[in-house]
C-alpha cells in the first residue's frame, strides 16, 4: 500500500500493482478515495486497488490556478471519516486549493492505508472472459471483476464549435489552462461562459490585470439568486440531473440547474460594471468575434479582442471505457441503481462523478454506494 506521509507523494515506494484485483478503482479524486474508504468498511480492503494517472494526491485540485483558495473554491467537502479542518487546521481557508487539497488527500490516503498507485495511466478497459482487462500506458494489464470508474472531468475540457474558431489570430485558452491574471495585462479579453468559474475569473482578471479590458458572453444570461440556496432546491437540482442519466441522456452539471448565488463579491462586480453580459457571438474572426455576421466578418456588430477565454465546462473523461460500448442512442450512458451509479448495460461497471454524483457532496454518497454494490456483486455480506 502507498504511504504518502503528510501528503507528500513518493515518501516511500508504493506497493507493486497487482495483476488482478476483485475491484479496480480508476481515478484518484474525492469519489475514488471515498470508494476506497468504504471498500475497507465493507470487507474488501485486501481486494481492491486504485489506479490514478495524476502525479500526486489531490485529484483535479492539484492543477487549479494558484489564486483559488479553499475559501473561494466551490466547496471542498470533507472526505468520509476525517475532515479537512481535522487534517489541516481551523485556519485552512486562506490556503491555495492546489496545495491544500493534495495535502489533505495525501494525509487521508496515509491515515486509512488506502491502496493507491500513481502515476498509472489506464489506456483502455475491455471485457475479458467473465471480467475485464485494463490496459495500462506502460504495456502492462490488470484484470478485475468489478470496475469503479471515478475519472472525473478535468482531462476533458469542452469548447463549443463556433464557426471561424481556427481563424482567430489571438490567444485562446480554457479554464483548464488558466494560471494568473497577470498574463492578460494590457489586453482585451473575452470571457465565455456562465458558470461559477467564468464569473470568478472574469472578476479576478478585471480587478487584477493591469490595463486589461474585459468582455463577457454566454449562451444564456445567468440568474443570480439573492436568496440562500435551500436544501430543497439542491435536491431538485440533483434529481433533474439524475433523471437525465437514468434516461441515457448526457448529464448536465448540477450548477447549471441551480443558478448562482449573489455573493457580495458578485454584487460589487455588478455595481462596478464588470458583469456586463452579452449574448453568445455567432462567428469568430481573425481579430475577434461578431454577431450575425458573414464568413468575412462583416455584420452589424464586431468585437476586436486579443484573447478568447473559454470557461465552457468539461465532459466526463470516459474514453478509456469506449471498448465496452456503454453509450445509449441518446448520447449518454443509461444509469441505474439506488444513486444512479450503476451502468444498466453492465452492472459490474459503476461510474462515480457522472451525473448526480459529480458534486463534492454527492461523491461521498456515491463512493459508499459503489463499495456496497461491489460487495454485493462479490458475495461479501
């Protein structure tokens, strides 16, 4: 088993990857660690292994931009059995999320003796007799009876198809690639998207990049709710996403159906004219974007910009499961089970972080359910 000490990967050499484990967990973020924790609790502590392709603990959090602190992150939920304040202290809110969460996750893995191996890239998963064979990036393979996939979305940044995108002569980047507002100094920056990351980064760039001009577009104008978000609204939002995946439709994010809270930071940005929303442009040109324009860029309105900053979300990182042919005609994967974590076409495959379990709160519940289902499939009571 891997022992990472105080969250530092590689303090001691990890155990060798087993050629076979009854349960194979793919991914190393919150859902994967939750599943591993509960696999121990359900009597499968010696019968699973976690393969994570990241260089160290922390899941996608280790790749977030430096200015994102625990206080400004969209909630880092406690892992089961040991909370982040217990691990890092009461004053951890000011810490950069990209350092604090990996520290927390690493300590957590060590505390509970979770069997995590990294960096290990799972290239593909195929059926193999009565089970599965995972082909690894280094040519090795691992067989298993049950797959718990928890690969999240960070490796699949999504940029919508807009005519002319390849013609733009300026810089294009995605949330996935953002590091600092300083890189936009003196430039005209168009932020695209209506989620919390788009809003936070638009405000950060507008306030901190010297000499910058910012602009903002999205397909739909976001709704800022001045009232506290209620548990009932949360349950309904999760239920809407769950209904989609049970029907085999591609999941939408929970945030997309809840709206955004009108925080003091957002209210101040609105007063200062930073959040001046425009509808989505229809074409990208060599020097910017335009609305209802021709292929040459002519039309009623054109906006010259130096940077197009796409904050347009992510898609589930499931390419390695393509050989299993799990997708339904609706474009998604039909999910079943108590928390919609079980693939209907093959109940030996569970997807965590897909649909309603994509939230940090949902990840823990999904991890527990995945462990319970795995124990049931393997005849462990």
